[in-house]
């Protein structure tokens, strides 16, 4: 794996994620963003202050409300880990 990719694996930035999401959706505040994606402003504030991690439930709510692919949302979060299905792993081991 390239060294630049390794540094991206651990570059979790919820602030940048929320800012990018606001820009993409045209929301001017966390309250407006919350109304668009169906999350309370307090949850979004906790995410921004890193008191609450961006869970799969939060990602799916955002995906359902915006149709932005989950893979792209994860990339915006700074999560660059590759994921493989069990079928692909079974073929490699066989």
C-alpha cells in the first residue's frame, strides 16, 4: 500500500464531512442540515465536536435522504479502508 494511502486511512474529520455535506445540500446551518437528512441538530453537533461517532445508522439516514452513495460519504469522512465481500475472499482462499 502506498504511504500516502496509509495516512488517509486514519484521517477522520467529521467537521469537514459535515461542511461538505452542507455545501452539497445547500444547508446553511446544522439545523437546516438536520431537517434535510432527518437528524436532530444535537446529534449533528455531537458529531462535529467528536462526542459521537458517525455510525452506520447516521450514514444510512444521510444516504436515504440524499441518494449520495455510502462509499462517497465514507470517503468524505476520511474512511479509505477497502472492504471486500465474503464471496471475493472465498475465491482468493480457494
